[in-house]
C-alpha cells in the first residue's frame, strides 16, 4: 500500500486496535447477554487484521486468496441479510437483536476488500515481469469502481459521524424511566440486560474502519 510510512503505520495500528476492540466486544456481549451486531463486528475483527497487513506487509500472515474467500463469503451473508430487511420491517428488526440492522454498508465493505486484495496481486505480477504493461490496464479498468467505493466510504463515514451524538447508552435512559413503578422497573431490568452494548464506541470503530478503507481505495486510484 503506497503512502507515507508514518501514516500507513498509524492506520495499521488503528486497524489492529479496532480488531482487538471488536473481539473483546463480542466476548463481552455474549458473556453479559447484551445486544450487539455479532455478524458485522465479527467481520470487522477479520477485516481489521487483513487491512493492517495490507497497509504494512510485515503484519501480513495469510495469502490474499484466503482473505478474498473469507470476504466473499461474508459479502454473501450480508447480501442475504439485506434481502431479508427488504422483506421485513424497514428498521431491520426482523433480523434480531444480534444481527446488523443495516447490512448494505458491510456488504459494500466486503466487496471493497475483495477488490483491494485483487489489485495488489496484479501489481505484483507486473513487478515480476510476467505481464509487462498489465498494471495500467488493470488500474484503468477498475478505477471507476474504486472511485465509487471510495465515495461511498466517505458518505458512510459522514453519515455515521452525523448520527454519533444521537446514540446514547440505552441502559441509562431505561434506568431513569424505571423508577416510577414496580412493573416499569421490571421491564427496565429486562431492557437493560439486552440493551445494545456501547453504541457510540461501536460507531467510532465503524468510522475508523470506513475512513481507513476510503484512504486505501483513494491510494489505489
């Protein structure tokens, strides 16, 4: 991945931090019985590790074809979930409290990962002298798609940032409402036990992931 060494190293560290946080978040959600986007955050664990290896080759430990297969399978999963949201309620609650209610952005992220992993393979082939001149043709062929994906990531990050202040821990609001009556307190206890875990932290991780992915796509243009 081309770019200033200090910046790619910093972004690689951020991606590893995001991956570690999501792994911890998954374990905590399962342990405490809290609601979380298990599918999206599970993919982000793998995606963070893969992106760190793409930014800093020294951190790469798996072949590109393996990563491509993983993200192609994840993309198929999110495509199926997206079709389910089109059939069910508009807010995606039909998927359950432990599925991502907005699978389309994650589907596009998986598609972007497959593309980014494919383009460096073409670059390596050219550098070995196997297909002289193929790099320009490959880059030109995928540049419109790469640009479109980069623009989507910018828009997705802006949307997440715009909604960040609207997110609040559900447990606090539920606890305040639960002091009026015994029945309400019982309902509050149930809601708190299944409340979404740290929504703002989850959104910040998505912002970091989208920003880094947008940068990587732009650097490939």
